[in-house]
C-alpha cells in the first residue's frame, strides 16, 4: 500500500468531517469512515505510517481520530 496515497485519502476524509463544529464528532466521523469503508490492510498501513513517521503529512484531525479509536481501527494482535 502506498502510504502517501493513504495519507491523502485520510486527509480528504478529514476535510469533509471538519465542517462539523464538534471536535468529537469530527474524530468519530473520520474513524467511523475508516472502519466502515477501508480494508483492514489499508488501516494497518496508515497506522504503521503514522507510527514510523510521526504522523508526517496527516492532518491533526486524522491523528486525533487514530489516537482516539486505534483499537477499533487496528485491533491488537494476540
């Protein structure tokens, strides 16, 4: 997966949800969209990029959505 493409896609999703004045609704909306519409491999690749590159290129709302919903987006492996 191309991490830069995933970052761009996540940022585009964030731009849509950022029109909501409620910050919690913004992060919940971003995370909900990623959970419902992104393949688990895509979510893992985005989280890996965030972890390995300190969130480089990601909007703050994307980072907040990942931080607040990480276990739902990328369940821990046993």
